[in-house]
């Protein structure tokens, strides 16, 4: 799993970048969401890598 956190503002960004962030489930600055790694998620993260912070999460830690 990966944790995806928005660290830069959406103000002044392209509409497709805003839509992609919304598709990831992020609706505000500083919000963190968790996703299983898949080609679709990796592609969305790569597109927005300049405004996201991504960390690997070990599923065992979540108990």
C-alpha cells in the first residue's frame, strides 16, 4: 500500500490535474489517502508527483 498526501495547492493548476487529484480521493491540502499499488494509481501519482508526497506503508503495521 502507499500513502498519498497533497503538499502543494491546486490553485492555478490545469483542470485535468484537479480531476486526477479528486479521483485519488484527495479534497484538501494536507489530506492523506491510502491506496493499493496498481498501474492506474501509479499513473495518477506520476502525473501529480510535483504536488504529492508518497510513502510506502506496510499493511502489517495497520493491525
